[in-house]
C-alpha cells in the first residue's frame, strides 16, 4: 500500500473516533458495526482528514442514507424514531446536508494541494 500524506506527521496528531455505546444509545450489541457504518453512510459522521489545515475526504458514501435510518436504530432518539417530529427530522437533515456541502466545498478547494503533495512524494 502506498504511504499517503497522513501516514506520518512531524509533531502531534489528533484522531476523532466515533465510539458507539449499545447500552447508552439503546441498540442491540450485535448491531454495533451497523450503527457505526450507518453514521458514516448517512453523513452524520463524515470521514475526512486535515493535513496542515487542508481538508481531504477519505470516504464519500456512494448512496447516502437518510438520517432517519440512523436515528431509528437507537432508543436514545425515541422522540424522533418512527417518523415522530417530522419537522424536526427535516430540519436536522437539512442541517446535516448543509454541513456536508460545506465539507465537500472545502475538500474540493484543497484537492490541488493534496495532488501536489502526492506528486512530490512519488
């Protein structure tokens, strides 16, 4: 596997990890991986990296899932499950979509920086 710009860093690094909690979130333990993957697939938990202030998407869902699917899997969102509070769910989805588009714009702006960096290291 080719080593990319994020494989090594001079100085400190920060990794932000989604750590699911079956008892606290209210889902069956056997669904742990599914809950985590759905967080990514509905774009609630986007996978990206920041190197020297430049953003790069590391995974973009091919077929994004609606936020409602992720909420419905967890008892902690009982007030939103099964289509309850449709106005609030629509607002949450709009905000999620807005933030995703901001991240997409940012990564598009920084794509040339990453391309140049990879060319230098080749």
